[in-house]
């Protein structure tokens, strides 16, 4: 009876390790697919067949997927730094486009809000 209780206690740990590996495998598969998509999108952007916004969204999805898989604070902070940098670059580009009337003021304000949100997330990651 004692052995059976001890044995049953060990099963959930092993089962949990197997369960944890499946989500990680799926996260890694997601990252690989998004990186491939981003490579294609960046090429298309250089050729002028997709917008900056499409390329930006693709790059951001990769970083968000990497954030889901990040196992320590250092990695999470690094990813948040890249997200904040990207958001700042996007804000600058959209502000320039808005000045030329190629983007709306609403687009510029949305870009500013997104940059601020990215900086808030970065500061929170740093303090954890």
C-alpha cells in the first residue's frame, strides 16, 4: 500500500513533464512558421509588394511568440526591448507619413499608444 501511494505520487510529475513538452513543441513550431512568414514578408516589402505595416506585424508576431516561450527574465526583457524599439521606429515612420498626409492623425496616435504600451511592458518585465 505504501509503495502504491508513492508510485501514484510520482505519476503526475512525469505526466506533467510530458504535458509541458507538447506546448513547448507547439510554441517552437509556431515560431518557426512565423519566422518563415516574416522572411517572406520582408522580401515582399523590399520588392514593394507588401506594406511596412504588414512587415511590422509579421516581425511583431515572431517576437510575441518568442515571448511566450521565454523561460527567464533576461530573455523576456530582451524581447520586450526589441518590441519597444520596433514600436518606436513604427511611431516615427507613421508620424512622418502623417505629416505628408499619407497616414491619418489617428494612425499616428495609435502608433504612439502602441509604443507607450510596449515601454510599459518593458518596464514591468524589468521589475519582475
